[in-house]
C-alpha cells in the first residue's frame, strides 16, 4: 500500500558505533571469527559489543603479539569438586554457592556448587597462550589493532 511500517516506539536506537579503520575492522573479524570454532577470542572476552564477558574487561591492551602470547593468568586456580579436578576462574566463593567457570574445554562452562563442595589450590596448568594457537602473528596483530581502537 506504499505506507512505511511504523517504528517501534519501545525500541530506542543505541548510540551509533564509530566506523573502525580497515585494519581494526579486520581484527574485529578475527576476534569473533566463527571459523576458529570454540577457541575464538570472543568466547571469553567482550569488546565493541561482541563476545562473552567471562573475564573482566581488558584493563590495557598488550603492547605486541609476544606480550599477548605471554599474558599471565594468576587468577586461574585448580578446583576440585565432585571427584573432578579442573582449571577454574572463580566468580564467587563466598555465600551459599560457589560459582566458577570451568576452563577444561572451550568455551568455559559456568558451574555452580553448594558452599563447601569445592576446594581450591592456587595456580593451574591452564595457559592463555594455548587458546591463541589457531591464530598466526599477523592475525593477532590485527586483533590488537582492533582492541586498541575500542578499549578505553
């Protein structure tokens, strides 16, 4: 009938994202690349509105690819619960429940246990660099360019 559909007044448009330079856009694509399967960055990290915020947002972007590959993960502990021992990122251990991400396989699995069921030991064999193996250095540099453009 030639009449445009009415806008939905219940949905407010969010602020428009600034257009990323081409090299940062390429890094954004690698960050969330479906071809990488479960080891893509966006399975644990959120940036520019994409990904899962499993970990705290990046406080600072690593200086270069070597620094990215060597990111320390002291917050990862070894958890034991119900006969299982696994690397864990603990969200909450105080209160009636313990909540943590089990990092045994990607993507991390959120698990909840009753108080006192889980024991922890500092450190683990889990290593961030293992998650980067699907990427070559050029792709990781593109991801760093993207992160520098969007992480404030």
